[in-house]
C-alpha cells in the first residue's frame, strides 16, 4: 500500500473523485431530469419544486461544521458508509412520495446523506494525504463535481424509460452499492499506514506510536476555535464569502439577465452550461500553480477574475457577442480556480490535525454569501428593472475579497519551521 512507485493517496483521491461525481450527477445535476416529470404528475408550480433544491443547498451548508467535527473524530470511511445509507434511503423515499411535504422531507433526508460525502469530506481528506501537491490534488478531486454532469444523459434515459419513481429506486440502490464500495478504498490519514503526506516513507508506523505520532506532533495543531481567533482566518474567509456571493448569484440569474437584454434563450443556455464545464480548467490550473506559488496570490487572482468578468457582464447590452464569450472564459476560470485553493490555504495556515472542523466551519460561513447574493440580485431586478447595478456592485465586492486574501498574514515562516523540525526528527529516528 505504501510503495514509492504509486502512492496510495492517489487511490484515495480517485475514490473521492468518483463519489463526488456520482452524487453530483444523481442528486444535483440529475434533478433537472426529474424536475418536469414530478411537476407534471402533481401539477405543482415550478417555484414549489425548486424549493427542494434550496432546501438541499441550505441544509448542506448548515451541516458542514458538524460534518467537519465528525470527520476529525471518526474518520471518512464511517461517514461515507452512513451517507450512502441515508442518501440511498432518501432517494427510495422520494419514489414513494404523494404530497409536497413528503417531497421536501425526502430532499431533506437526501441532503443529510450527501453532506457527509461531498464538500467538506473530500477536500479535507485530500489535505490529510497531500502536502506539497495539496493544491493540485484538491483541484483534481473537486473536478468530480463537474464530472457528474456527464451522468445527466444516462439519468434522463433511465427516467424517460422507466418513469421517475422507478428511476429513484434504481439510483437509491446504486448509491448503496457504489458509495459503499468506494468507501472501502478511503483511508483517514497516511501516518496510520507508515507514510507521510505525498508518499514519503517513514517506516512501519503504528497508529498512535513511533513515527506516526512524531509526524502528527510536528504538524501545526490548531483547533477550530484557535483558528477562528486569528486575523488570517477572517482575511481568508472574507475572500471566500465574497467569491461565493457572486458565483451563485450569476449561476442562478445568468439566463434571466441575458434574456432581459435581448439575448436568446438558446445562446443563454449555451453560455450558462459552458461555465461549470470550463471551470475545470480553473480548478486544475490553479491547483498546479498553487503548489508552486504563494497560494494567497493565486486565490486573489481567481477572485479578481470574477470582478473583471462581472464588470464586463454588466455592459453586455452595449457590446457584441465577443464580450459574452470573454465573460464566460474569465468567469469560469475565476469560478473554478479558487475552489481547490480555499481548503489548501486552510491546511497551509492551520495544519491538518483539526482540518475537517476548520474546513467545515469555513464552508458553513461561506453559506452567508450563497444565501444573500442570489436574492439580492433578484431584488435589484425587481426594483430597478435591470441587473447591471447588481453586477457592478458584485464586482466591487470581489475586488474587496481579493484584497482581503492578499492582506492575510504570511504563514511561510511557520511552515518552514515545522517542516525543518519534522525532517530533523525523521533523520534522528532513522
């Protein structure tokens, strides 16, 4: 398991990537395939059906801190097994619903299950297994979310062929099988298997003894409460919130805005669909650069790209299609790039002993941006009959977010000190 030829951390990464891809495909992206059949059967308005997605997003955000705490205490495998059981049961429960309340209840159950397996868990576990290449590894694993979109055609075929109720039973059973199988591959941390992050061999360590404990003791041991008291955490967190604030607002209102300035729905749908796909380029490229450059600067560049793209977005009605194409490119990269950098930065500043708890609280706080940006953009349109004011304001917010990340105190000296002590202890123990 611990050979230098192929580091086991890559197996862990692969399993987490597939878990994220499956859940995002079936639960997130796949919901659009079941949306109309469910609305038609019950004659519910689209607004009522859409609330289910809001419930799911809100609940996942609220549960993020708890998932982080549990991850630090019981490890990822038990969480994924539990999440597979709950998510699969929620999908099967969904197949049996006959009322709006039951519909929302089923999505609440599904949200509890999925929150244990995506978001906090994969990016935190990657932080356990990787150090020098943590940004790139995180960039790869978060691409699992985008890869889930590839499952939508298959999901649509199953729903159209067998009906949405039967399809939910099939997807529920598949969730039990697929996620439970992949959970077996996932391990908590490399020290328990005689490794340091990135595959550096450290002998036959036993959990809680010898070099495994030595490795753990020499990494920064910062609790979530200590992290919350630091200026660095709030500088970084402000940038995260500003980023999410704009991202979710644009993803929700892109097509209504484009329609309001005379751009056809066909063109708008292509632009909106291209954003998550092209965000993969940002996730991978920023992950690569983040392992080689100051992570604060790389993250700030991504948030800055959001600001630049939004400024152009606000003036689409005065330009040609070229500005829309430029917006999609810049916004997509700015959207995807900071995603792997955020947990990598938290890992760099606060170590990995309590990384799950810290990432969980960070993602929970970032929900502030998600739940305020979307309705604010809608409020601007309802009040002024146009979105341009919102996009210019959101651009300014992201300029502030980029500056906040850039002004975070450096962690380099502390990291070098920790790594130097670790190297000396390894040589002494050899």
